């Protein structure tokens, strides 16, 4: 009869924190732990080799910050966090929302009163939009009064202005989506104001209305702009904005004195 393989005898597991040598090693030395560490390092190295993300992350997280930096410098990060909250809550709202003039109001009503935590998520999205607009205005104000728009950061200032305009467009297009009486007539007034703009005003108003008057396609046009067009542009411009911040650095507060290099002294030869 051939000998069947017999499993090794069972061993009593060691105490927590003990390695294979019986010493307290906090998990070090265990084969599973070593494999997990090696696998994690290999995966991170594989991703970094193909993306080169280490350089950007190193410059982003370990860049030099001038003296005098205070809480005013966190307004940009706060605005970015508010946009992330808007994106996450917007995805959940889109799961229940129907962009139709006959079903939009009912879908919002169902989301608010029947869906679990629907009112909470909708409230975060609604008030988060106001918070984001306030934060981006404060961030732009800090940039202006601290002189961070000057050379060599003019392009970053232009990108920030475009982001401000896109944020306002997000607020305008999202305001119509509940499609109640208040949102409908407020959007009509805003669109009529847009039509009074010089040269491109009437064409822009027709584009937003999807025609000469408000109709069934207007809400679908606003929904597409609010969910697809503007967020995509904002994400792309935020990436460019952060890249320039890392590349050009942060401006010191205007009340901080900058040490100017001393002029070179003229050397006299004694001969």
C-alpha cells in the first residue's frame, strides 16, 4: 500500500505579538506578514514605475511653505473638499433623479421623503453648493489681497477665475433641477438676464433654454451641463491649478519681510 501524505501535527498558536522565535515582534517575522509587506511594496513600485506619481506626490506633500502661513491658506483646500462632497452626494442623488419636466419634482419628493437618508444627502448637496461658492470667493479674495496673482502666477489666477465662473454655472444649472415653482421662475429670470448680455448673450440664453422658450428639453440641457460638462471642466482645471501651485510654490504673506540679497561690494586692488 502506498503511503498517504500525512499532515504535520498541529501546533499551539503563540501569544499575540510573538514572532517565530518567541520574542515580542509585533507580527514581524511571520511569513504571512512578510508576504503582505512584500506584495504591497511590489504593487506600489509597479504602479509608480508606470505612472511616475512619486515625484508629484513628493512635491505636493513635502514642498516648502513660507514663514507666516496661517489659516487663510487653507481656503483652497476647503474649497476642494467642498467640491468633493458635492461630487459624491451628486452621484447618489443622480441614482434617484429623473430629468423630466413631468417626473423631476416627483423624483425629488420621493428622494426626500421615502429614500433612506435621502433628505440628509440632498441637504448636504444643497447647502454644500452655498458653502463652496462662499469658500471660493474667500479663496480668491485671499489670493488678491496677498498679491498671489502677480508674476509668475498670472496663469494660475486666470484658472482660478474660470473655476469661479464654472462654480456659479454649477449653482445656476443645479437650481432648476427640482423643477418647482421657485426654481423654475428664478431660472427664467436668470436666463433673461443672460440674454441681455452683449453679442453672445442672446445665443447663450438660447443654448441654455435649448430653444427660444423654456420647454421639455430645457431641464435635460441643464442636467447634462450640471452633471457632465461643468464637473469635467472643473476637475481638469483643478488638476492644472494644483500642478502650478506645486511648481511655483506658495506666496508669503505681504506683512512678512523678505530678506533681499546684499549688493556686491566693489573690490579695490592695492598695487
